[in-house]
C-alpha cells in the first residue's frame, strides 16, 4: 500500500487514531532511553481530550519499565482508583513525571511537573554557523556553507553551556539545503551531549537491554526533504508537522527551507 499510495490520502488518514476523541482517564508512559515509541506516546498524551491524564517519562526502555515492581504498583494504584473506585489518593499524583537523562552523571527520575509541554519551558533560538561549526545565540551575519559526502560524511555544530541547563521537551531545526546532482535528500539529525573533550557521553544503563541497542540519549530527527511542506492546522510553535500531501523536489541552484 505504501507503493500504491506514497502520499497522505483518505486510506492513510483512516489509519490515524482520532486522539482528540479519547476522554477516559489515561496513564501514559514514554520510553526515555531507546526512543522506541517515544514520539507516539508523547503525542498521545498531548492530544487526548481526557481531563484526567498522567504522563511518566522513564529513563530505561518500555519493557524493563513495565515489569519493574515499583512501576507495576504505581499502575495498579491508577487501575484500583478508576476501575475499583478505591480511594487511594491517586489523584494527588503529579500530572507529569519526567526522567531527566544526564549522561556522564546521575539521572533524575520522576521529577514532577504540572503539564506537557512543560509550562516553564523557555524556547531559545540558536543559529548555525557553518564557518565555525558552532551554534550561536545571535544571528550569524556572514554567509557560510558546509557540505559532506552523503555516503559517509556529516556536518556537526557544537555549543557549550557555562551553567547547568535542562533541555526537556521539543526541539525543531530549520535548514537551507541543496543536494549536488540530486533532486531529493534524506536528512538525519541527532542532538547529543559531549564531554569537555568532545566525546559523546553514553549512559551506563542498569537494565541490560540485551534485545535492542540503547542509543546515546539525544533528540533524533529525520526528514525526506521533498516532503517538508507543513500542515498549518496541526503544526505548533514548538512542533512542525508535515502534511505529506505532495512532493516538492529540489531544483539545482536553489536553496530550500
């Protein structure tokens, strides 16, 4: 069906859950370490209409998390309250509990918040500087260009923080790109934490995930450039959402945003 219908149409729309129609109490868990199903879980929590909903973002993977005794008991309290009517104080549980990953340090687990996205989020803009390979807090005035071989290369940009900084929630990236000798390209982006020597910091998980690799924690993103056009009704300030209704291919000599 993907070959028959490569773009969004009524067939694919019918497969998308009508999340806004969900109104029952909900206990949502998002995978914080492997990124498996993370985006769907967070979108589910954000978009459902349930007035009583709770989110917990773990620092492991979903299977290990699900069968950890403390988490089992936490979920059972939710079920006891809503399915058995037991007055166990569940409603006092923080609406959002976040595991703040700290590669090279110690994760903070179940940090309480009142909403998702976090109400106290301060969105900041950083600007790519291809000449220095850095991210600047101020607009870059000089034009610069960086290129790489699609088979083996990459482009990297770094920024340093002089004080403890929490990065929790949504990131978005705007690029101007062209592909030499091609009319399309696939972009893969990963935001990672580095040590002072520039090495990627990888956590040492205590749950031995033998069935799948745990990637370095970060914010992964991917996009086929010809499908970059956004859906203005679903996109938000912090989350661009593609419409997938048409292909807009690259043209030689033009930069596309």
